[in-house]
C-alpha cells in the first residue's frame, strides 16, 4: 500500500468483492439439446433416436455407448435408464426445405414451426412422429396427425423437457415397465394353470378329431363325386372299359382276367372280373 509514490489503492484491492456469476448463453444451451447428440455431443444425424425422458441421440453413437457399457461395466449417466434399443424410439422428423439462418434443420409438419428449442415438440411412443405441442392443441386427436396411429395421452413424450418435467417422465417409465412386467407374469400364470392347460388340450384334441372326420368324409366316395369325376376308381368300376385300357396296371395284373389283349374282346360273350369290371371277352 506504501503511499510512498503517490499511489492510491482501489476498493477492490482493499476489500474482497464477491465475483459475479458467469451467465450462460441460453441459445448455446438450446443448441446443445436440439442440435447435438446427448451422448456423443456430435451433431444430430438421421437416424435419430429419442429415449422416454425426451433426450435425443445419434443411433450409431448410442449403439456404441451401450456396447462399451456392457464390456466395461460402466454406463454414462445420460444413458443409465436405457438398457437396450427397445427403450428408445426412432424419430420421424420433417426436414425443412433449406436450413434456416440459425442452423435449424427440422420443423413441425403440421404447424410449420421450426424445431429450435423455443417451442415444445412431442412424439407418441407408438410411431415416433415428431410434431409441435401447438399442433396437438389446435387439432386434438387420439390418432397421430402424421401416420394416423392410435395413442393415448400417457404415450406422448416431450422432447428436451425442463428438469422437473423430465423427472415426471422418468416416473412414467417406471410405471410402464411395472405394467409390462405384471402383464408378463399374469400370462405366465395363465399358461401354468392346470385347468386352462387341460382346456387347451381338450380343445386341440376336439379340433384334431373334427379335422380327421372331415378328411374321412372327403375321401368317402359318393354319387356326386362319381358323377363329377372325383373318384377315379369307382368311376372306372362302373364303366364298361376293359382292363387293357387301365394304364396304371401292369401286364401281369391284366393277364389275371383271361385274355386282356384288346384284340380278344368280342361282342357275344360277357365276363365279370373279380375287380368288378364287366366286358365281353373271348374265352381261352
């Protein structure tokens, strides 16, 4: 402090002043969420996946992250809730004709709003079609405005929601998983139930017997089948054709019925063979 050379100390040199907090640029935070992968921090490129918390990922980066986590046993916190690709959904995004001045590439296909983080965007779990929340308010429907697939209010996921809302979406993930687990357990119980198992066996046996009876009836020769030519053997037996005209039979078989040569057939003698064929033959 001296004061030997005429210097005058400033207040901040004498008193410790609290430093001002560094202000974050809100636009930078928005760009980080809406233009870059939540895992790899690289620019979002299709195919783009979204988890049920609302975060967006590059598909290739997420697959690599899951494989690395399985090998190393260490999973990054941002994908801690993702066990496999079944827990994420591919987004159906509408590209703008040209990128705007801020570098935004996607927009709402219904309202035409740019997906820049200033507007809320959502997607249904069943189809992944991304639309603005404004479009849902203006055209409320229980079916997707893009593909027409049915969904419920609980199936709608908000992309990049505020922290508190992300917590609520995390609770919904737990509820959906618990419901799936309960449904799976109930189906297993039903399959193990002896009464239900016996009923299924009885129904299967009855179906097999009905099918066998139908097949037997179909094979049984009837007058209608003979007239329509469905039963060749019976139709042949009722005809007046000689054994020699039957192509499928061997010469040995044909020789059993006296002379089976076409030249030996005469018009003034009649012989009924053991096969039921009636025709005039020349006696040996």
